[in-house]
C-alpha cells in the first residue's frame, strides 16, 4: 500500500510539473462561467468524473481547475484546506468528495 501511494505521489508530481498551467486555469463550463460553482479535480479521478456528469445532467454551470496542472487551481485548493478530490465550492459552501445531495442542495441555495 505504501508503494502505491509513493508511485501515485511521484506520478502526480510529474504531471503537475510537466503540465501547462495556463491552459487549465478557470476552464469554464456553461454559458457564462460566472465562477459561483468551482470544481477542484484531476483528470484521472472517477468521482471527479461523476461530479462533472452530475453538473451536466443538472445544467449546472461551473469552473473546473485540474489541481495537478493548474498552479492557481492548486493554490486555491490548498487555501481551502485540500483534503481530497473532488472538492466543490458553491459560493462560500465547501463540499469534500462526491455527495450529490449536498452538491445539489448547495447549488439550489446559492
């Protein structure tokens, strides 16, 4: 288990250092990308993909930061306390992990 973690950490660092941050900062999804819903995620995370699908199915506009490729996204993610992915910010509400009920409730109350 420890080996898997170390390999994943090394791979994440490699991808992070080799990426182009400018191409991932504030990737907007939806017509206006107003920034009220922000998804901090990675390309390989299955729960992040489920979150994207939830947003699409419910016509939720959002901005996504790939925290492995965006310096700004990683900084914001860290400032929010990190703690795993996906991390969703809806206005001032923070949701850690894939929790459809909490996500939809937060979006409805924004």
